[in-house]
C-alpha cells in the first residue's frame, strides 16, 4: 500500500477531531464576545467604582497628612518658630482635604448605586443587538443629534430659534464642542469591541452632550420668548403648544405686519422731508366747511324803544310816476 494512504488510514480520526475542536472554539469565542457585550455597562460601572475607591483612599491619606502638618505647625507656633498665619493656612488645608474626602465618599456611594442598577439592567441572552448597552448608548447619541437637526432643518424652528445654529452663542458653542468630542469617541458600529474604560468615556461624553443640549435649548427658548417668536410654555414639549405650521404662519403674519409698519414710517418720513410747495396738506374739514358756508349777516343794533318800528311794507325807493320827473 502507498505510504500516503497508509498514513491517512492510520490518522483518519484526527480530521474530525480538529474540525470539531475548531467549531467549539469559534462558538465559545462568539459566546464570550456576546457575554462581554451584554456586561459592558456593568463592567464599566465596576471600573468606575474601582477608580472612585482609589480616589477616596487617596483623599483619606491627604486628610491624615494635613492633620499631621497642622499639629506640626501648632507645635512650632508654641515654640515660637511659626506665626499665626501659618497655623491658619494649615487649618484651611485640613478643611479642604476633609471636604475632598467627604465628596469622594459620596462619589463611592453613587458608584455603588450605579453598579447595582447596571447589574439589575443586564440584558437577557437574546440575539437582538439593539438590547445591548453599546447599541442603546449609540441610540441615545443619535436621538440627541436628531433633536438638534430639527432646529437646523425645520424652517419654523430656524426662524424662531436662531441661536441654536449660531456658534457665537456660548451655550451653543459648548454644545457643538461636546458634540465633536462625543463623535470622536463613538465606535463605528454597535458590534465594535470596546473596553470598559472606552465605554465609560463614551458614556460620559454622551451625558455631557445631553446636558449641553438641554442648556442650549433652554437658552434658545428664553430668547425666543423675549423676542415673541416662541409659544408660551416651559419648553418644546409643553402641553398645548401650537403646531409648527401654525407657528410658522403666525411668524409670517408678524413679519408682514412689521414690514408694512416700516414701509409706512419710511413713506411718512419722505413726505415730511419734501418741500411745502410740492406737497400741501388737505385743509381740515372744519376749515373747508367754513370756506363753503355763506357769510353771516351782521347783527342789527338794538332798537330804540321810543322809535316806532318800520313797517316791512315800506318801499326801499319811491316808485316814479308816469310822465313826471324821476325823483
């Protein structure tokens, strides 16, 4: 028998074994990636808790050091080698270190709550990629971007809230800066492998972006209410707020009315600046009526009571007789 076929007949069982081992390894690696993706938020919360614990330990050490430094300065003050100002500075340093330690302890408690919440919110072992923590975070990022794009693409919102597109406004500039930072940390897809530290950085960037957008939107609504171009209410989701088409029609009517008023003022100024010969205002109605009315007859002087009144039948001039001279 050929030696090659003899070798194949001797070790034929190794082929299925290698294929089976490779398949199991691939399935195990895929399952491990799925579990890591499901626990990404939980692992990030645990990593944040670990860092906060280290920071809390560091602050407690600082409190011990500053307390010992205060004791040393007080001893030197009693010995006459330090003044009161040095003791006061040491006391201020101790107070500052104690405040930092209390803040660090509160941060540790908050991170513990985050870990508990992340453990309770662990997604089930499903094949739906939208239920994974990274996919949810990217969806939140997309929702914030879509809210801002409404102010960029909607004509009514663009007219009513111009500050949302103006990078010179401080709050809008801060939002745009946070948007660039979050976009730099955003992964390519929801299936991208990320470490807990990378997920934490991206999550914090999205949180800062949400806070910056809320601040910029609130400022834009406040400016719009001052200018009279926004509906009444605490924000865009206020109950009873008019539809954007109605608001656009209202803004159009307001702009047309203001344009008409401006045109009327400009026309009035040009007429007042013209010479009086070219333009003569129409006489008032009272003056016109006075010109058209006949002149009133002067009143007769009061009659003398001793003089008899003249008869109305007395002729004004004597009628001449026929054939006689006229008198």
